[in-house]
C-alpha cells in the first residue's frame, strides 16, 4: 500500500508541497542519525479535529533537542511549534484526524562526527494513518516475542531522548520479530529487566493490579503511558512502576502496549505462551482512552487542543 500523502509539509516556517519537501543527501542526520522527533495524533471530535497532549509532546521534543546540541538552538519555541502544527492540520484538511511527525534534523554543513558546525532544521509532517499494529489488533491483540536485542543502555544513548538514530535498535528487534512470525518484540534492558516494545510502553495486569517498568529500566517516558496510568487510577485500578522480568510476562493475566502510534493494543501471546484475549482491565482502560481522545469525557478535556480554538 502506498504511503499516504498530504498536501503540505512545514519546513522552517514555510509550507512546502509534499513531494518537494527534501533535504540535502549530505545532512549528518542521514549519515549518523543525529536528530530528534516526536509522534503525535489528532483525533476527530464533535468540535473538529483535536490533538492529544500537543504541548507535552512538543515540550518533550525540546528536551530531546537539549540532549543533542546544536539541535537545541532552533529558533522556534514550544508555542511556535504548537501553532505551526495546528495550522498545518487545518491546511491539510485532516478532519478525520491524523498522525503528526515533528522532527529536528541537522542541515547540510559538515560531514563528520562533529555536529556543531551544522544548522538545525525543523520539519513537521502530517498524514492520515490508522492503527499502527492493525485495527484487528486493538481487539484481538498481537503476538510478541522477547527480542535477542537489548534496549539501549542509559550510558550508551540516553533512552529518555527521542532521537532518530537510537531507533536502529528498535528496528533490529522489529525485523527479528516479523521474520520469526510475530507482530512485535519486547526488549529487555542490559540487566535483563523488561523495558518496552520497539515503539511502545508495556503494561502487565496481575491480580487486578497494573504494573509497568520504571523509567530506570530503560523505557521512554511515554505520554500515552502517563495518560493510561491516570485513567487506571481514576478507574480505581492500583498502579505500580516496578521492575519486571520475562516470566512476569509469561504469567500475566493481561498485557497491553501503549504509544501514540499503537494507542492501546492488547498482547495475546508472548513467546508462544498464550495470555488470552483482551482482558477486562485492558478493555476498560482502552475504551476510556478512546472516549477521552475523542472529546467525550469532560474529565480529560485538558488533554486536547482543538485545531479551531
């Protein structure tokens, strides 16, 4: 299936035709992965499209850039980028919602491992994109394996920055899973603790309690992860951030993955061990999340930024 296109891409303050949005082949980001990005979603609501947790995502983009100078020298504030995203969604006519990819890369300057001579460029793209792991997976779940590739260590590449190059680690695990007949992979930390999926945070339900790996075990501090923890507590579900090992997955009552792309996706099997269909805790959290991001729950209206204010 061809990749879905939109009309315009925002590049350093200019709206550029989709097919004309290009960068130089000698950008250090292409050669070394030196860049940062975000994944954000806008959802359809009765008041038009609304972006889920827009400001927290852009604040995290700025934090990631701070880890990787000179990316932090972009001339665009959080407010600037939020405004640009809302304008781009309107220009591209995404009434039914969309996926949003802001990224900060290095422009063509100097090829070499010193990024400092290069000027950062900021790019925002939007397109219409369905469920990352498939619509069926949102109900029936996915099959996952424990990857042989370990999640990047805290002193290798900072896992709390969302940097382009670090996702080579995730891609290797994803390819391994797909070639082995699974839908997704779970990555362990260097110490053997459960970290996350290739692009998702992970939650386990055991005896009615919701468990998720702490950030010290290597997962990204996911914004959907934080939303799920808030929803769970509001529903009266006990939540703990605690280290998990692979046998905790084998013996779980329920498992689900979370992320901007994956949203809330149940896991039905781990390394050939059946977990079961979508469980009651997963379903309750998932349905609440769906209602929240579509503007149907007043309690979570603060999560949404409407394209037409």
